[in-house]
């Protein structure tokens, strides 16, 4: 912006136009434009990074919430035993029976 203002000021002070009069001001304007584009590209890259990261966190929170609601639904519908016998309210899944070998190895002796 200041480069363009300088160009107009140079035209007014010299009472003539042309490339030689406005070159310095246009050069300053182009440098300012290049700097602005560089800052904009960096800002868009940082914005996209945080946008992607935020979306990923949102999906993970949604998945955890869905799992919690499924567990809560299973507990309230009686599909999962609740409590540990002393009034606790933690959900627990019954442990499977211990496995016994089908063909026990003969005792050495």
C-alpha cells in the first residue's frame, strides 16, 4: 500500500509519468504483496493442521461416547451383571470358567 502511495507521490513531484518514476514505489508494493502472501500461506497451513486435529479429536470423543452409551444401555437392560455383591455399582462381566485340559499329560514317575 505504501509503495503505491509513494509511486503517486513521485509522479506528482516530478510532473511526469513513466516506469523510471514509479519503479521504486511499485517495487515496494510488490515486496509487501509477497510478504502478505507468505503470511497467508503459513496461516492457512496452521489453520488446516488444527482443523484436522480438532476433527480427529471430535471423532475419537464421539466413538468413546458411543461405546459408553452402549455399555450403559446394556447395563440398564440387564444384559450385564452389575455390582460386586456389596452394593457397588460398577459394571462387571462374569469371568469364564477356568479351562481344563482335554488330555492331561501322564505323570512322570
